[in-house]
C-alpha cells in the first residue's frame, strides 16, 4: 500500500471493525447465545464446545463499545505504518509515542473486558487461552536457566571455527526450486486439491474455508531459504486441512490456539525437516533436480540445516538460540503492560538483555527493538506462543514416537503419513474442544513441560560439537 494513503485506510479498517463488532453484539444474537448457554448441561458434546466458545467470545466483545473498537483498529493501522518507516530509518524516537499509545489502549481494552485480572492475562486469552503471564513466566524461567548455558557452549564453538559456507548453497534455479518445494509439501501430506503454494515476501498460511493457501520465497543461491519456510507453512496448512470439515465455521472446526498452531509448523520444520531421515529421503530427489548437489552427502546437508550461532534477528535465529529471543520479548512486553517499564527505556534494556542472554548486542535499533512489527500492531501477548509452540512440538513428537516408533526411520523411508495421522487424531480433529494445555495433556500424558524441547536442543548442540 502506498505510504500516503495510510490515514484513509486506517479509517476504513476502523469503520469495518466497528461494523463487525455491532453485528457480534446485536441484542437478538446476544439473547440467543445467552439462552443456549443457560442450557449448556443439556446440549450434546459438539454443541457444548460451540456454545461455550461463542459465549466466551461475545462476552469479551460486549464489554467494549463500538467507538473504542474503531479507535483501537485505527491506532494499530497507523502505528504499523509508522513502524515501517521508523525501522527503515532506524529511528526509535518516531515510533516511541505510538507505542505509548498502543500500550495505553491495550490496558484500556483489558480493563473493559475484565478489570479484576492482570491486563496481560486478559490479552493472552486472545492467543493462548487458559494460561497466564505468571504460568508462562515460570515455564520460561526454567527454559532460560537451561538455555543460557547451552548458548554459552554454542558461542565457544562458534569462536573456535569460521562460519561455514554450507552445503546447500550454490546455484538453484527458481523454477526447479518451485518443483522441489511442491514435492516436499506434497510428500509430507499437503493436499494440493484443496490448496496452493505461491510466493510472497513474508511467508504465511491462510484459509478460506477448506481452501488452504501457503506462500514461500526463493533465493536462487540457497536451497534452505525457501525450503524451511515451505515446510513451516506446510505444517500450519496440515493443521488447517486436518480440522473437521463437518464443523467448518464453528469453534469446533477452528484451530485450538496460536501456540498449538505454531507447534505444528515447528514440528515439521525443525523436528522432521532438519532430521537425518528427512535428508536421506529427499537428498537423492534434490540431486536429480539440482546439478550443484551432485557431490553433497547426507551428512553435509544435515550439518548445513542445523548450523547455529547467536545472532541479532529473531526470524533468522536457529533452534538453539530462538527461544531466548522470545523470552526477552515476553519479559519486556509484560513489564510494559504492568507499567514497570517505560517505552523510552526499551532500546537500552533490549541491548542489555541481548548481551546477557545471547552474548550479542545490536549496534542499531533496527537490528534491536525495531525488528518486529507485533507491538506496533497491538499484538501484545502474541510472542510467547512461538516458544509455547516449540515446547508443545517437542512434547508431541516424543509422545508420537512412543506409539509409532522412530520418525527418523519413517522419514528415511519417505513415510510421513503415519506421523500426520497421529497428529490428526490427537491434535487436528479436536478443533477447540479442549483448551491448549488440556489438549497437550490428553495427547502426551503430561501438562506442557520444557524438558522434551531441552533434550532435543541438547542433542542438537552435542551433534554440532561433534563435527
Ligand atoms: Zn508459524
């Protein structure tokens, strides 16, 4: 969108948000939902989920008035536009007053919805229902305590060796990459009769009913760049395609939470896609399409996709360091909301935490606090779902393997449907029947715990140290 039309577009977005809000809170609809909610014990199991979740959503919505909804949507659209130029110009002072307004707005909205709970917890319900800032803080403190020493080891290793060029760099014509990425998505289970793979600057997944669209972007010099975005988005898409089509349009036919959604993308991207078994199956197929891979071994490919070292940018971070980027953001956004941290102090505290957690410090705010759009868009409470997704993914894979055996061996044989079927049965088809922590407990036998993820990362680091 051209930069000069931000204002009118923000007004349109605000107007649409207010219209939607008025429909959702129209008295006849509210009365019907309240009436059904009063009969909850008599309803069948499917209707119970749909009525419970619809009631929960409209109970949040009815506490906001249309003017506030409009103002909030406009503010997010405007602040997002300011973020684009502030980041380009490396000018935090341009964004700061807008972030102050966003934080105030989110506090106001949270206070309208429930003045008796912490504002952060009220906002979290939008992304990961049934948890709290305190519960996430406890989980993340455990993770951080274990991750910082792993990153210290990683730094020692990185200092002792030059950054390698990597086996999957070379000449990879985009047309051949399109075929390869399509093959990978299809082999792991994407149903191309009900979706497409296209291109976009920022990869994403979106569903229009049962039509699931994913995007990736290509680098003709690096096979990994598109491939791991494609696998990530395919993981999201497999979840969407695994929802119960008969429940479409109702909460039971919708994904459980952002954290659970992210667990599906991370599981396929990291746990499966970076495994040796995956490359045993796909390397010969890639070699048939790309002459530059003629001399590449499975070992070299596995090394190239698991390289890790502390870095500044979250979206480019490896598996071992990634969660510390998230923990930092979670800690800061929770403090912004409770008022114990001022927006003006963000750049400095960002640099200090990066140094403490990852041992690297950004020279610019563009590579620091300005790198992500989330806060400008009012997405406070969103960041922790990325790490919750990693935690759930490792836990789900461990539970799946206890029943279906080694996914490495299955992948090496090109057999991905056994794992997909397990995920469909234990995660996808339930929609919003259970809250996220309960879904994970039912699927794995234990409440969300970071140990399987820490074990996975420890194994990964030991592998890197061994080569
Ligand atoms: Zn994702």
